């Protein structure tokens, strides 16, 4: 966790490892693992009030993976991060539901507090002050906080100034409590989810498919008019045009890759590679990275190696399996035209190895990891028909 803003003022970002407890209205932070008993258990460090807060994924505030941000109604901002996307996603969804429920529940409370100032007794220094009636005296204990806030002689500012400030605060509370949630804005189309940089499972669930539509469109286009192009996937397209294509896809505009502006097939292949590189978790998930490396390095018998690779791929989520099957069957078609496009299994492995898989933490030798990545992609490409049970032609 890192606190990056307090009351709207930026703070220096310092990541700290903390224990977090989610209640019905707030997040509680502990420096140590909280015990089941004891008021001071765990050494509570901070509390985040979730009523009226905003939660959103962010890739701009930190270079770390799986980071989301919470902004409270007081202007405090916190960054949260987990090593795995699944853990971060569980926390994100739970906190978002708590924000929505606490905001709805707090709306009535905010309105009642806003109206409570109407019954406040006037200060003795104000004109027209008279002694309180018995009814007023009975109400005084119920409004003790309000009396202390506006009627105390210890306050240096006038009662009118306090009333003005209270009115502004009440209006702000009303505005925050009535503010629509992120999900509501997305449902109305005011906020659109991105395609690039979105987790593969999330994107497939949103599109109700097991292979993202953008990947299907790109693969079909390359199959139609790019298999025999010299250096396909090796030659880079114009970066500005690639970014333009990415913008259109993220805006969910109608995409027609047969339009003349997408005539350069290298722009399409460049956008496809960019999509895979910007996945929060690669096509080969982090938790399977070492298992694929072990299979390619430790198993010497080719048949056993094929079986090991096939077994690992079958353990992947459905979206990863189907996307992988479509991509590798497509790359095999590219390889079948190698005499014209001059692409080999080695060159495809070099291009797609670090594009489709990388370790979650860069703790090892980068050159060695890249070598393993290349070999894994090459092997799956060569044994594609056996691994994915493709029809032999």
C-alpha cells in the first residue's frame, strides 16, 4: 500500500507491506497481523473511509503490476497492489461493492445531518436571544455536538462563518453521496473499458467470448493478405499509425481493417504484438512460467515433452487456451509460407517468446529467461498439431 495524497496534497510514494481488514464501511490497516482479541491488536496504522470513495485500476501511478487506486471523499488517495491479478481483482471487487453499499446507506445519514442545523439554538450573543423553552432544553442533549460546534464561546470564528462552512460541507456530502458509481457510468456508456492493457479474462468476459475480437480480426486479416509478405511480424509498422489503430480499438469504434488507412499489414501485426505485450498478465500466466521452463529444459524425450506441454496448456484458463490455439495455428500458417515471407521457427520464437510470456519478477538472468521463452514458443509452434489436436492437412 502507498498513500500518495492527503487532502488533495501530493505525498511522496512509499510502498509498505501491511495487513488489511475490510469492514462494512472502511479499510483498516495494521502494521502486524491483527489478533482476534484486543483493541490494540496488530498496531492499527490507518483507516480509509469508503463512503463516497472512488476505486479504479491504474497503470499510470506506478510501474508495478495489478495496481488500483482508492480516492476518498476527503481527497486522500491510496495505491494498492498484489503480486497476482486474481488476488488484486478479488480485493478490487470486494472494495467496490463495499463502496457502493456504504455510499447508498450513507446518503440518508448525510441528508439528516444536513437538516439538523435547522433546529440549533441560537447563541446568547446573537440578537433576539431568549431563554430556551422546556422543549428546547429536552432537545439539547440530542444536539450536543451541534451546540459545541456552533455555540461554544471558545471558537474564534463567528457563528455565521461556522454556519456557512457547515452548509458548504453538507452540500459537498450530498453531492458525493449522490454521485453515480463507476459501474453505473460504464453501463450508461460514459466510461468505456479499454481493450489494450485489459486482463485477458476480463476482456473475454466483457465480450462474451473466449478469444478477444481484436485478435480474431487481426489474425483473419493477416491470413487473408499477409501470409506471403516479406518479414511478416518481423518488420515494424509505422508507430503513429499503430497508436491510431490502438486508439480506435480502445474507443470501441467500428473497426474495418480492409480500409485503405490500414493497407500496411505491418501496422496490423504491430498492433497485435502490442496487445499481447500490454496484457497485465501474459498469455502464459505468471504462475505457469517456471513450469513451462522446467518442461522445456528438464524433459529430454520429445514425446514426453509434448505431453508435458499439452498438460500444462490444458490447465490454463479457457480464454488463454483458445487464444493460444488460434494464435499458434495462425503462426503455423505463416511458417508454411516461409519460402516467400522468409520467416523461420527461430525468428518467430525470437519475436513471440518475450511477447507471450515473461516472469512476474525479474529476479533471474534476463538473457537466460529470454532463451527459454524463445525455445518454448518454437517447440509449441513445431508441435502445434499434436498439442492442440489440430487437423493435419
